[in-house]
C-alpha cells in the first residue's frame, strides 16, 4: 500500500498506533456526548449542541457546561470534572499527531515537529534542523492508547453510575479507573 508518509514505511507499528490515537479521539467525543446526554436525559439536545459546534475544544467546553451541574447533583461532579480534564489531555495528544511533520532522523526512532507550537513562537524560523524534535516509541504510544481506553471506560462508567444514582438502574458492573497518571505526550 502506498503512503504519502514515507516515515511510516520504516515505522509501521508506530504509524498504526498513531493512526489509532488520531482517529480514536472521535470515539472519546462520542463517549462524552453519551455521558452528558444521560445526565440531562436529552440525547437530541446534547448531540446537536456538541456537533453543531466546530472544533474539538469547543465540544469539550459545551459538554462540560451542559454536564457539570447535573453530575454534581448526582454526587459525581468530581469524577465528571476529572474525565473532562482527561478529555482535554487526550485532545492534546491527538492534536500533536494531527498537526505535525513526521521525521525519520535515521537514529532508529520516529520523531515529529509540532507545527502549531512552532507557529506560535515569535522567533523567525530559518532552519528546521535547529528546532526541537519530539520522539516517540511503541511503549509510549501503547501507554497513550491505554490512557484513551481508561478515559473511555470512565465516561461509560459515569453514564451508568449516573443512571444508577438517578434511580434508572439498580446496578451495573462498571468501575472507574484512575486518570491521575497521564502518559507523557512524547519522549
């Protein structure tokens, strides 16, 4: 299969994991949408409020604004706020992969330049070699992937636990996972 990103020919496992992270973020958004929709018992309103908005950061902000008070009323405010913070971190990871330039410096490690970060600096860019390359490896990418899974699981947990607290479910088998330990965005 031909690819425009030649660096992933040399680093296929990294490429697959990066692709998974970049595309899996939309599933996290959907999990957040379902979590908030449960809290306000209005799927139509939440879907339209979140997805008529352009931009992932805006969607998180809207979801937080809609869901925060209902989750506090269910005594789940702190876990909801932690999940929203974790969503923001997942977005940071996803964006660094979506808005970068990939590089193979022949050291055996894949690296990237964060172009958005560079564009925000006031210094004149005259030489890409002088810029900071961020490195990745398979263990880090798998750690990031597992963090995304934990965030997804926590959003699903909140959805079910919220229904239980509201008296809509008598029980469920889900448990929240710790979101306090975040993987680094790069090495």
